[in-house]
């Protein structure tokens, strides 16, 4: 039993990280966009992973007044796994754009590591 106890915190930490993941399941009409948005604080870290079929343009963005700030852009992304350190309190959006003439399905997940969390 003593051998199992040191591993217990790792199992619990992994379970907590998995519980924080939120699913992404989108079907996007040809030429249209699909978004998943969430409020984030400066210092948070947003992580995401997805597969798109067929590939679609992807970005992470937020709005400041009428300006769109887009720190992450991927052209024709069939899949991606990354994270981004949030520098401004705002509503942030993961966005996919389906190619003209093609319906896109996106499946994956996103999670937020709050500022100061390990």
C-alpha cells in the first residue's frame, strides 16, 4: 500500500486537469464561422486541441472596441494543440472558418489554467 500513496497526488492532479477540459464539437456550414468563447483574466493560460475535417482556418482572438486582436492564426489547420498566455481581461474566442463549398466538423477540447495555479 505504501507504494501506491506517492502516486496518488499525481492521479488526483491528472483527474483535476481532465475535469477542467471543456469539449469542442462544431459543425460549420460552408463559408461560415464557428466560435467557442470564454471570459478570461490576464495571467490565465488557455490551452486547446482540435481536429478539423476538412482543414479550416483557425484563430484565437478578442475585441478591443472595434479592433480585433488576433494573436494566433493558422491557415488550413487540420489539427492543432497549443496554449496561449492571456495578457488582457476580456472575452476570448477560438474561431474556425469553413472553406467555401465545404462543411467542416471540429472536435476537441479547451481548458483554462487560472493565473497563479500550477
